[in-house]
C-alpha cells in the first residue's frame, strides 16, 4: 500500500530539556513529539505518579451517584450491576462488584446476551434485577443510550445510576446547534457529558467505575492501597478497549501492568499461565493481543459468566479449568475470524466496493460477534472506515472501525433514520438496521463523506532519523521510560535512508519471519526482523531492482538492493548472548543523489 512518510518536526530546545531532565536529546525529542513541551508536563509523564490523578468528585454527578450507593449499602439493599459483554464491561462489572462487596454491599451482576439482545442495558436485565429484589441498578460501560430500558426501570420505581464513557447522542438543527440526549436516569456519570468539567475525557468504562470506587472507598475510609489493587483490571479494560494511553490512562496502565506480572487474582494468574506468559514481563501488547481477546471471546462465543467466574475463582483448580475454557474459546474465535476476513476481502476486491471510501460489507455464515474484529482488519488493510454486517432475525447487525480522519459516530448519526439501534465512539460503532436499508446506508455514507484520497493514504510519522550506530543497551533501557506503548502513545518510529542487505533468510515454523543482516552508509551492521507480508516485500524489491538482485540477497551475495527502513530497536537474548537488533516496520526506496 502506498504510504506517506513524514518527519515529526515539533520544535523545542532539546539539549536544554535533556540536561534539566537527565535524559538524552533523542528521548526529549520523542516526548515533545507526543505533544508535551512544558518541563512540568514532561516530568509528570516520566514520573507516572498515581497521586497526580484527578479526584473522582470532579466528575459531574459523582457525588450524587455515590450518595445513592452509600444509602443502598447502609440499608442492606440488593444492588444490581448492569454491565456489558466486552472486556471493558466484564472488567468494570467485576471491579465494581468487588468494591461493593468489600464495603459490605449485596450485589448481583447482569450482562446482556450478545446474540439475542445486543449491547447494553435491556428490559430483561431490568426485570430480572427487580424480581430478585433490587431497587438500585448501576450500569457499567453502557447506559448512555439505554433510553427504553431506563424508562422501564423508572416505571418500576427503581433508582438508576448510569456510569458510562460512550459518546452522548444529540440532535442537530438546521443551524448546526446540538441538543444532547440523556436517558431518564437518577444520575449520569460520564465525562463526555457536555457540561462535565472533569479534565480528562478519555477514560474507558472501567476507568469511570474506578473513579466511582475511589470516592466510595474514601467515604468508607478504605486504605488507598486497596484501591490501587484494582488497577490491574482497569488496565486490561483500558488497553483492550483501545483507549489513548495518555494522561490518566497511561498512569492506570503503567501501574496495572506491574500488578499483572505478580497478580494475586487466581483467575488472572491461571490465564497468564495458559497463554504461556508466566515467564514474560506483561506488556500492553500482551493485553491487547493475548489476554484481552480471551475475555472478549467469552462474550462473543459463549457467555460473560465464564469470564466473570474466572475473575472470581476461589481455588487454583477452578481457575485453571476456566482459563483453559477461555483459551479454547479464543482459539476457536481466531479460526472463525480468519474465515470471515478472507470472505470480506473477496467481496470487496471482486466488486465495486473496492472503489468506496467507506466500506460497507455484508457477510454470510459469519458469527455476528466477530464483525467488529473483521471490520478492524479491513480498516488496517485498506486504511478506510469499514462496517461489517451479518443477517439477524430483526434485519442486519454490524460493527464499524474507523480511521483518524473520519468520525464514525457523527457520520452514522446523520443516518440515524435508517438505524434501529446504534452507539459508539468516533473510532468505532455498533448498529442494527432493516436489511432493505443496508444499501441505502452504504450509498449515503459514501455520498456524504468528505474523505479525500489524501485522507486514505496511511501516514508514517517518523520521530527521529536515527543511524543504527546510535543504538546500544543503555539507549534501549532509556526508551522503557516511555512505556507503556499503545494507541496515543505509540512506540517511537526511527528511520534511516540507506541500508544495503548483506543477507536475507526466511524463518519461523510458518515461514513468516524475514531476517536480514543490514549495513548502513557508515558501515554499522545489524540484524533486522520483518514480521509483515514477505511476499509483498520480495515483489517490491524485485520491481525496484530485478529478480537477480533478490536471488543474490537471499544467497548472501553482494547485491544492489538499497532500502530505507523505519524501525524500532530491541534486545535479542540467545544462549547468554545479548545483541541489539531492529524490528522493521516500513520500507521504501529513496534514490541516492
């Protein structure tokens, strides 16, 4: 795919910042590229001090919500938690349940069935909680769009506390003025409310719940250490829900990862072991691509109860059994996802869909819980907003994933007359509609879009042009100060323009790793690994230099291949030896002058 390489060029006195903060000028440049230029902000970024987090009482509705919950606990009322079926819902529901029980509360947790009920609070959950004797229901990671279910709860005389982080729906008049629409709850706690002055709007649902627990624990004088123990659960939710790892989210994940590596939770420990991570330092990558998908698989292919039971496991044997079940579910999910992605690509590339700027694809014989993952894969492949749908009893149901230049939530709101159910963020959405309206939705989204061809070209943002001769173990250790990496706090991207390839080899059980020995213009040589599409790489080199040069490259003979790489350095440890190597992320040819 065509790419645009751009050098981040934010200005600052890097030498002075480096001297004052005791870091290298390269690290100072990377941090400034993250949007931090004031010395105090950089110090906070580097220190990651939990005491720097904002008080939960700054969030609109927080004090009122806590007062209602405190009353329910003191009166020994049964408290119902209405959570959701994804990572954020599972972890926020577990965290709130754990906290309320710690405070002496009686709690029951409900989640919707993904297939038959879809996202969020519904009448069945309200009715069952009411019949169980609850008169207070608290939502986690949902509720902001649950107008019907909350109206029903109020008809029954229930008290409803909404905690959520999703976008607030609105109506827009002909002049562009917006009227925001809130459910008829007793109190709504969501930092994205128009008049909420909470400084950080990017918390996930579990992050909002953590703030609620913080205020409750302060009221009941629970030691701060017990609050911090919940951060491992909040960290999983934050990474798995693809929140920006900035401000409070970075603090949550940084400290949560430390707790995960030595977790006291039997279920988490069993899952880490089952996934083969017990000897590793748990990173945000492991949450996003190993641990998180296992929790999500429960809500996708089975019931949330499996994941909640794992987190509540009381014995090692019980935890082991449940962890094995979750891992098997996720392995099954991977196979089903691959089939769905292949079908979607075929549909797009053999039809006029390939010309659309907003992809709208309907699949057959695909599990409806996988459409979001498949949409994400399409977005990555084509760098276009993608919505994937399947047939359900009431019509079609789908999920979308977007690119930075396209606010999917707002664009779908313009089509709400076609939708029967809808909710989401600028970067993701879930929706349902009648089957006969799907083609109209596709036409309207593509007709309305202001995306340009330029918007659809992936941008590779380079932090620092850095010769590989600069790399050593001390520099790699310094880069760890920037962790955890993830959305909003990406790994730094380094680049160098001219590398000769001394040898190329294809490795791995599945022949999916390309190992190169590269040398730059200054004569520094180093091993490099590429985990991308090797066939595409070979085709690119052949198109630029010819088949014979590719052959020489793989034989380790002198060749004319000269490529530019973006990369990230890592440490390779093998049989007691430690060497610096680079992971290649992007490649192109820059002709020498």
